[in-house]
C-alpha cells in the first residue's frame, strides 16, 4: 500500500502550521486589520485542512476537485479531455502566457489602478482561457473587483487609482508616483 504521507502532504502541513502561527500573531493587530487577516487566514486554514484530510480520504478531494469548465461549462471539451490535460506538464507557451497575464496585470494596474484593471483582466482571462460566456465573465470580474476594493476600503487601505492623468477623481488616475 502506498504511503499517503509524501512531500506534498508535508509541505501542506507546514503551510497550515505557518497560517496558524500567522493567525495567532495577528491577534495583536488593531481590530480594523484583523478583518482581512481573519477572513483570508481562516479560509486558507479550512482549505488546507480539506487537503490534509484528502490524503487519507481521497473521495474528499474528488468532491472538491473542480475546474471552471465544470462550474460554467466548457465548449468542445469533455471531462476526460480535461483530466488528461491535468496529468501532463504544461507546455512552455502556456506558462509564458500565464506569466504574461501576471506581468500585464501588474503593469496595467500601476497605470490604470485597481478600479479598472481587475474586472477587465479577470473577464478577459475567463473568456479567453476558461471559455466562459462573456456575460458571466464580465459579471464575475465586476463582483470580484467590488469585493476586492470594498475589502481594501474596509481596512482603510487607499485603493490605487493609477498614475495616468485623473479621469474620475479618486477612482481612475491621478495617483502620485511612488518614490523608487
């Protein structure tokens, strides 16, 4: 019988312990900072516990293993094709495309800010890569951005408006270039 405790299990265990230690130290933060820390920390800890339990009860991982294609439907791919792709290493063009999304997101966020760029990039990714219908992709981008920006405002973090000339005061453009 194959041992269920491997490198991945040990890494996940240490990651869970790290999150737990961070949550313990975060108790000393001011109340306004604990909102985001507790929300992200306890959610992450719960998901890590699911992963750890999945090492001993694999059916748990089968329940939680899903892709965007499973949630919103994919065009032209059946589940067998998705499973076959998940087992092999990704080709370099796909890796470079992912790096391009990340670098593009950072660059455009710096220029245009966090009110404009996240919904555009999220919708673009969902439409181009996950084959989600445009209406649902745009809606997901707008909702995710609203949650992100509202959460940042709740913890009194100034949402970056971008360094382009000011278009809408406080929302698009007009931010001061940080000293480098």
